[in-house]
C-alpha cells in the first residue's frame, strides 16, 4: 500500500495538517502523575504553591477592582428557566464531549490564592449551565459549550442563532429547551453570526441537511462566510494548533493551580463538528428581511472580531444581537494562537454605528458569549464602553508609537483609562491590554522596533551562549535567578533563566527554576490565555511534551467546503523547497463535475497554481471529479487507488506526482516551543478524553 507521500493528493489534509480540521489528543494529560504533590490539590509533583508575592498581587487586585458593582451577578442569573443537571455530555464516538463537573470546584469557596479574583469571578459566572429567557420569545442555553445557542420564536418554528461547536452539545441544549419551552416546534432557520467554528460547528445536531435542501430550513450568514470560514486558519494551521496548547492550557487539568476556564466560556467541546452551507447571504451593509415571519435588520461588520460577521436587530422585540462584536470582555486584537491582527478602529466604528442605529432604542443586548444586558441605559452603557475600549486601544497605542514607544515596550507603557478599567465588561478575559497593545503596533508598524540590533538578530539559541558566558556561567545565573525568584522579581528572573535554557536546553535545574518562575507569573494573570500560557510552559519545562497516539477529528463537511485552490496553496506550504531544487514540471488539474481547472507548476523550488488556466504542453494532466478529490482530501481514499480503478485519469508522465510527494513534509503537531522539551516527552495516559485541541478558529 502506498504511504501518504507516495502521490500528490493522497496527502494528510486532516489532523495537524489543518487547524481547520483539528486534532484531538487522547493521551496527552498530566492528570495521573503518580508521585504525591508537594501540597494538597496541586496537579504537578514539581509544582509550587503561590508565593507570598503572588498572594499580595492577587490581594491588591481584590482591593483595587470594583467588586461593589453587583449588576453582573444579577444579570448573569436573570431569566433562569431550568438548570442542566447532566454535568457530562457524551460524544457519539464514546468519549466525553462536554464536562462541567471538572469546574465545580470554582463554586466551593469564595477565593483561591492561585487564581486572580477577577478571573475567578468570571469563571464562576461561566459555571451557569442551563436554559434562560432573554425576553419572551428569545431564549438561550448557556454553559453547554464555549459559546451560547439562542432560540427566537418564529411564525412556524424556532430561529437558531449560532450552533456552538459540537452536535452532541447542541442536541443536549435542544432537548432541555424542548422540555421547557420549545413545545415540539421545529427549527425553521439557522443564522450563523460569523466564521468561527464555535458558532456553526454543532449545526448537524439540530438541523437535517435534507430539510435545508428542501427549503424547509433557511441557513443565513454574512457574505463571504464560506470562503473565510475555511481559509482563515489553514496556512499556518499546524503552528496555530501547537500554540493552542499554551493559549488554551490543553495539558492542564481544571484546578485552582491549572486551567480555570477560557474567558469566553469554560472550554471547547470535543464532539462531532459539521457544517451546512448557507442558503442565503446578507450582502448589504444594512439589510432587512423577515426570517420565518420575524422582521430582522442585519448589520454586516467585516474585519472586526472575524473577517466576516454580522449583528442583528429585532425591532418588534427591541432586542439587539451583537454576535461576538460585544461580549463581557476585551476581545483579541492579536490572538495568542496566531492570526492576522484585527482592526480595532474599524471594530469600534461598527459598534458606534450599532449604538446609534439600534442601541438608542434597544431594551436588551445579547450575544454569542456570556449573558444579556437589560434596559436601554444599560445597553447604551455597554455599547459605549466597548466602542471606546477598542478606539482607545487603537488611538492611544498609536499616540505612544508616534512618540517612539516600540513593540517591545508598549505593553509596559500603555494603560486603559480608569473609567474603562472599572467596567467589568472591558476587563481582559480573552484579549489582554498587554498582548493587544503589541498587536496594534504589529498591525501598523510590524515586528521591528527601529533598533538595527533587532533588525537581523541572531536566533535565541545562537545568541544565548554568549549571554551565559558574559553572566558568568550556568551556576551564577541559577543562583541569581533563584535570588530574584525568592524576591518575587519574576519578570527579571525569567530574562536571565530563559537565556540559560536557550543555551543549555538539557539543563534541567535551569528549566525547573524557569518553570517555577513561569508558574508564579501565571497565577497572577487575570487573562486566561496568559495564565494558561505560563502554566503550560512550566508544565512542559518540567515534564517534556507528552507523547501519545492522536485521533483524527476532522470534519468531512469542512474538508468538502475547502476550495481546490486553498488545498493546492497549502501543498506549496507543505513542500520543503530544499528537496525540490532542480525539479521542474507542470500539471494540469481538471475537475469536470464543477468545471474547475488549474495549472500547477513546480519551478525555482516553488509550487504555484493558477486557477482557470491550463498549460499547452503539461508534463501531466490529471482529471478527477471534485467529489472524488474530496475523498482523497479527507484521507478516505488515496489518489493512486483512484487512478488504478479509473476514477481519476492521467495523461502524461505520472512520475511527477511521485516527485512532488517526495518533497512534502508532515508537520509535527508537537514541535518544541520551550527548548529541551521535545526530547524529554514520555507517553502518558489520558485520564479524561474530553481534553481536546479546539478546532479551526474556535479559539477566536
């Protein structure tokens, strides 16, 4: 049997090849490490308790934040119809798709000395798990996934806003809804607010595609939805997936010393993800039409929280759906997993338009994450605060940049005004002021800080030995690093210990001390992504990157929705150009069932393709229906077997496929981030298969 590299298009498009398809790591957990922890409750045998310095940072946060404002406490529980009693939802494949049991520790005590009090506050709110009334005719199931699912009463059935990540969690939410409110009425329409998968991935749990094709169920989305849904995270997908280990703390068990939620919601479900293509697109900036008898006004907001996204106003109910453009948090301008930097000024302007077009009369504001806000004064307060949050970050970061503050200093200089800091819904639970301010600089000025020293820098591993030598060697650095650690000067300590770890990746004493430092910095963070990243790095420094079998969790719907051009572009990324030196060939690819044609050319160690063109004298012409090509893209059938049985036809020199396949690389989904961690990874048994890498742009 041929291997994956034997022929072009029998390539692994599933799993780590694309973040859009994702990967579930079934055996990557530190949960069952056997040695006793140094103090009760800590998840790692080498982990440390929060220091007195960390405790003081958290105490100061408790004192300095507006905990006297209790409005969120009332709003987040308002309208509860029924709690969900099943704390675990099983996936169709047999593992746990959703587990709220692991977060119950958050409700057992009012504070923890290893969790920022602001983050704890939000995580406790996100433990709300059940069915809620927004206003009569609008209901939400919250706590079933990273995002909410919303039901709006139509003339003949229920209009669904966003369908979470997994079919299994959607089915559970629909079951609870039907038991208490639904009255047996069907789904009459689905509205996807935007392209991130936690807003469409569960659609097959609530809609039969046959009903969509028959016109019984409308599926509505903003213009450009399909293109951006698939393309946003493909090209750097493996790197994004690896970085998700840090942003989402995927190796950390839920505990006071590990993972305590993701800000937008408690976690990402690990069930079956699907996609049903929209039947209607909202094309205009403002577009009004009825959906199952309900008048809706759609506001397209491209290049905000997502490449395409739309808000929706329901005039008769004075209800404003802000999708993910307005949530109970500062969102990401720069996303830690990696993504094109978003446009905060554009984002702010669309919120401002929504405020004056809809918000001046809306009585309730609700969204795809967190809880609604009621009363026009409250709606306007939230819209104005969020508008100013993104505008201030854009304008004042650039104000400072125009005075010479660089990307390497801005996060230590930029500060939100106190008025915004005192608004709970502007706190940094998904984005943080630190990494977002750097993102603004990156968007406008790029990576360079203007100092020629940093223009062509040595790689860290190459420069670090000189630093170590000049600092007096490993023993001196470790002694000084331990001293700084013991003084609570963790940011200074990480500077010198990181140099030593870069220079001596196998120096476990240095790595353990750096892990201790990272751990304390992590405990101090309000932002879950920052907390998770520090704690994840600490874990890998101590134990290495765990090894284990991976289970492919690709969605056939998503693979089918990929354009052929996107697929071919990614082949060019997977090709190691060093292996292609001296090769030259041209392939014509023809897919008769959809009328596509591509000219694929390898020259100058670069693979390119041109849609709509064919070479006059190609080395090879490959003819295969797009529907059959999809089987190869999904890994269901190799191309050579399709050639052998006549499904695919070749004319010319078929050996060029072998040549191309010989240049292709399977990306390692566990590449090193911290030095000296890859080689130390050992197999571990996964105690809870729920722990999963989020798919596609679920990480937002």
